[in-house]
């Protein structure tokens, strides 16, 4: 059967092993072909092809509930659940999401996008089932990287305590995005190494059970020596971690052996208790370029299949690289500087810092909350920590930001990458709520560079600053220095007038300064002279500038939600001063923004330069008509 003929995973139940293995090969071909054109999460999906087929073969989705952790490994699931014909639209505007989406398919039981949530959500389903007297199975598919996050342990502890029927599939590929770190990673390594015990146990059981008459009694009698025998093969009770939490443990098993997977899952399906199935997979399996560089193909832009090279590369370095190299230069003469990442060294660019200062580069796993308080502790101990993290992932650290960093005014700098609209990863990854969370917090300086050069200047300023600071910057690198050389010295609380004009003032923040440059050009073509101001110091604002703005109409422009953002802060200040509010606040409305190219999304939201210019022209015209 060809992949394109599959409208429902129910067809898998009548397939032979050979047919399913052929289907696995077709899926890998489709994954590589589509993602090479669209971009997306390749390596993780290549690694779960057989596992996803086995899950749909054994269980009865959508009645049974399959909950993904993170969700970027759900492409195979989409292909098996009737979405082949739409798969070419993956991650495009109006097309399939790169993550599970309840509105997209009844097979997507729960929407995910960030790590370590699946066990909690699956337990929620299991409890709802029990309370409503229903009968279905719940499976949480969890990557081993997610198990570095504390939320998993909270859920495991609760699930084991209740004893309710649920299954946790631990997909162990030894990586989240970067190679895993921490005690759990070492524990899983020990479990992988203990396969000698597993195979020996099976052989002994099989041999004893075949002895005529006394086989079964001997098998039962041998059970009491289990712990003693285990100690011969393992230095400690390696399975005891999950046992102690109340889970029955199966594994480790080969995640690319369809027959073995199906047999194991059939056994697990019959159990009436919490179960962990430990599955060993290889990230990037089946495409040699991804197997050799799984980290590079975790989330990849479009690429050439033959070489694995990206189709489009910016001539500019990324914000992350510029940040890391500047920070590394600063660290040459400042032993206090230490860099922290939450399992994202390459995504944030900190791998470049780590190459030069490996002893001061800390990867703490997917533990954003821990990372912030860890930085607070290091700052209290005399260090100067910089935590680089995606803005959307930093949302998890709000309590730690307030209580552990800002309340004691500790010397921690937060580097929020991917602030604003990040494009094809969609709603779960857009970094559009960070200002709303940070601006109300006392003692915190909040900055947003207009381009790469201003980021460098801000970082050097933080070296002399003593207190909490956050710098937010977008995904797409920008360099405006050709027309607008960067100020030699950055000073917080002082905005930069990039162009003069008397008809209207454009107050732009961060990534939207580039859009504002184009807005000004379009206005100029209509005979409207606009003053262009770079408001890179979001907190403190340049209050003197705002007080002196007079009667000139002005607008605010930001890549952030309207509520609680820069425009709202300007409105609040001007209201307190009894001064005119902005003519327009350009920002993201009260909605979750779908996936698509950043330019498409800006147009969809009315925030591209042409739309903003036209709205300003219309508003100025109406004001002039009114006078």
C-alpha cells in the first residue's frame, strides 16, 4: 500500500510486517522530500517512524489518546492519520501545523509545543476517563530530553501515587536538541547498558519454563532471587527509579524493530497500572546527513537533500552568534561572566561562547525555571551570569524572575532570543508576551536592539551594570549601520532619533525599527515628514522625550501583543502626565497567531510597512479634516 492511500491508521491492523516496513521507508522518503523544501523538524521524526507505526497498529486512536511531548515529532503521526495530501503545506501560512493541533484533526488529542508537559496532560486524560467511567487508553510519548524538565517528575510522582492506568513511552535517543545532560541522562545510559541483564532474564525464564512438570514452579520460585541476580549484572537497581515512582518498567527495547515494538506494546496494552516503556531510537535514522548531524537537523531550514546544506543562508551572522562572540570577548577580561543555556547551546548561539570558555558554559537541560534561579544564586555568589533562552521558553520562569532575580536586584542578564514573530513554528513559539510579563517588575531594565550593532553595544553596557537586565531580539538578523551608524555608547533611558520630521513621530521598538524605516520612506513619498525614533530602551523609557513630544501626532510600533506592551506603557505614562496618547498603537491584537513566514504574518496582522503607512496617512487626513 502506498502512503498516499492511507486515510486512517486502522489500515495498519491488517498489514503484514513486510508491508509496514515498506511503509516506514516511504514515510522517511516523504519526510526528507517535504522538509527539504519546507523546513521543519527532521531528525526527531526520522527517529520515531517505526515507533509511531507500532503505536497506531496496537492502539485504537482517536478513541485511545496519544499525547506528544513538545510535538515536533508528530509528522509521522500526521501522515498516518489522513493528512498526506496536505503534508506539502506543512508549516506554511494556512497549511498544516508543525505541531499537534486539535482543530486540525480528531487524532490530535492535545496541543503541545514546549517540553515536559505530556505526562501531566496524559494523566489529566486518564483521570477524566476514570471519573467519567469511560474506557480508553492514554499514551504519553516523551522524548528523553523532556525528562530533564521538572514538570515530568511532578507528573510521574502524581501518576504513580494514583496508580491509574496510563502508558509513558520514553523515546530515548540520547538527545533533546543538544546532547542530554544531568543525572537522569546518566541513569538512562545505565539502563541502556543493562540490556545484558534484560536478555539474560528472558533467557533464564524461557529455559526454566520449558522444563516439563516443574518449569512453572521453578519460574515462580526464582522470582525471589531477582534482586540478587540483578546485582551481578548491574551495580545498582537501575529500574528502581521508575519502580519507586509506582511505574512498571519495560525496556530498553529497540525502537527501530517493528516486530519487537508491536509485541511489547501488545503486552503493555493489557496492563491496568502505570507503565513506562523505554524505547531506544536513533535521531535522524534513515537519512545519513541527519544521523551524522542530528542537532543541525533538529529544526532545519529548507536544504539540499544530496548534501544537507541549507538552501538559503543569510549573509549576516545570527543575533545569537553576535551575542555569543561579544560575550566571549567580554569574558576574556572578566572572570565573573558565565553563560547558561537550557538545552539550546546552538539554537541560542552559546556554542560559540563554549568553544572559547568551556569552563564557563553551563547547559542545565530543559529547566528554564531552574536556570533563572541558578543564575540568581551565582550572582549572589559574585558571578555575572547571562542566561540565553528563547523568549517563548522564558515564559516558564516568571515566578523566578520576580522573586529570585528582581526582588533582591541581583546581577543577572537575560538574553531573550526569538522575540516577536518567529514564523513557521507558530503560536507556541512566537515570543510576543515577554514585555507584558517584564515591564511591571521593579528593578528590571528591559532593552530591545534595533540591529546587531546595537546588541553589541547593549551587551558591553551590561558589563558595567549592576542589576537585573533583559535584552530581547528577533530571529532574523538586521544591520542598519549602512544608513544609520550605531551610537558609540549605549545609554538606557535615552532614545535615538534616527531621522527628523515634523508631521508625525514613529516610536519603534527592536525588530520593528527596520519596518519603521520603510514606513517613513513611504510617508515621505506622500509628502509626510516623519520623525523616526529608535526606542531601544523599553524600560526605563525616555520620559523626557515623551514629555517634550508636544502636539505632534505620534504612533508606537512593536512586534508584541497590544496588552501590556510598549504602546500600553506609553499610554499609561502619558495619561498620568495628562498628555496626548498615541494616535495609533501598532501591535499584535488579542489573538494567537498561526504559523507562516514572518512577512506573511505581519501582513495578516496589519503590521507590514505599507499597511502601517496607509493607516497613518488615513488617520492624519481625518485629523486634518476635523480641524
